[in-house]
């Protein structure tokens, strides 16, 4: 009997282990403000120690230093799955540059392998589509790397779901990594199912909306080296994530005996069994919320309540 695509998608999501939550590592080398290297290492060691096994990074993050951190802490340690990326970098003028030419993909992978201290990249994402390079050419270049044993599987990030099918003709697409949270456009909430229908699992980045769904983060003062101060949503964070949404989350969280952050992650996981949220903890205290979320099964009535609040807020923005 031929395997059902959704079943294949769930099987691919198993790279995240039984907890079905990954660790986004981007903010462990700055970006959301300074962080001590020892604290970052403690987060990684602590996460791995309690069962988290999928760690997401990219060459763009801190100009390769984020990958180096992952390499220093884990190296080729067993049961640790690392996803990284290619195709997006920052030039000397602090502008993002997209480059997915086959030669650039290969060079990026070789550099990542060195920084990560690994012989193979478990999951390699195209960080963003490159309008100057044909998608089929990109997929073919990655397939070559897979056949050489330098890459295990391929995914695409920050991209419309409709790119999946044509690229899959040249290289199996294991995963799609896009933003998904309670504050996302409700029209995009179906993206995990659409990916699953094509046999791919869905990695949800910014599942707590970069901290907007954490009342502590919303109210906290941000330092000048926190890039979120440049984002429109953080100009008035209490307006971007109003109190009524936080109150809804707090009430539901109280009924389960968990934090609101755990509920937000539980909501993301509820979008499909092929969904793997990748929150970005910056201290070991955050790990307890992630562990709670991994075992949290929200009741349908609570999911509907959150949906209604989120839709009402989003569509009120016009």
C-alpha cells in the first residue's frame, strides 16, 4: 500500500524526537540583545539533557558564530539533529543578499560543515528563495550534495507552499520552515496541512511571535542591540499583542497549570501532527515551558477560543 503523504510528513517530523519541539538557536549569539557565551552553552546543554534533539541555525546568524557555537557544544554528538541553511548573507553595507547559485550552495555547505564540526548536515534549508536562480537548479544542486553524503535532507524556508511540488521533482522536500504563531495571518494557518499533503513537515519559527505573546517580553525594556526595536510590531508591542489576547492565554494556561508560553506552543503544535515549533530560549528557565508544551494537549474548545480571539484581532487591523 502506498504511503499517505500526511503519514510521510509526520514521519519526517520525527527528527525532532518524541517532544516534537525544536530549538531555534538564532538568539543565542545576540540579535535579541547580548547573551553570555556560558549562558548560551547552558541552554543548549540543558535542552539536549531533557530530550530536545533538533537544533536550528544558519550561517547568517552572527556571521557563522551561531554555527560555531553549535559545533563547540555538540560536534558530532549522537542523537543531535542540526538544521542549517544557505542562500542568505549580509554584505558590508548590512544589506541581506540572496545567492543560491550551485557553486555558492556547495561553498556554504562546506563552510557550515567546518563550523558545525560535522561530516553531514542533517537538514539543509534554502534560507530564502533566490529570484535569480531557477528553483529546479537549486534542488538539483542539493540533490548532488545528498548523493555525496554531505547532506541528509532538504527543506525550504520563508517561502510560499506552492514552491514545494515543482522542486520536489528534483529533490525530496523534507520540510518547510515558515513563521507561524497565534498572531500570524489566519489565512496562513492552513500552511502546515498543505505542506503535509505534499509529504513535508512544517517547522514553525517565531511561534511566540518573537516574544510578543510573552507578557514579560512585551513589557520589558529592550536594549539598543536588540534588533526587534527596528520592527514595527515592537514600536507599540502592547498594541501588537493586546491585553485581551494575553488574558485569554493566561486563563487557559491557568486551567492546565502551565504558562501562557506553553499554551502558545501547544496551539502551534495543534495545527498538525507534522508541525514542529522552534522557539528560541535564551535562558534555561525557558526550557520548562517548552517541556510543558511538549506534553500539552489543548482541548478543542480552548483552541477554538484562541482562534476566535486571534482572528478578531487580526481582521480588526484592516
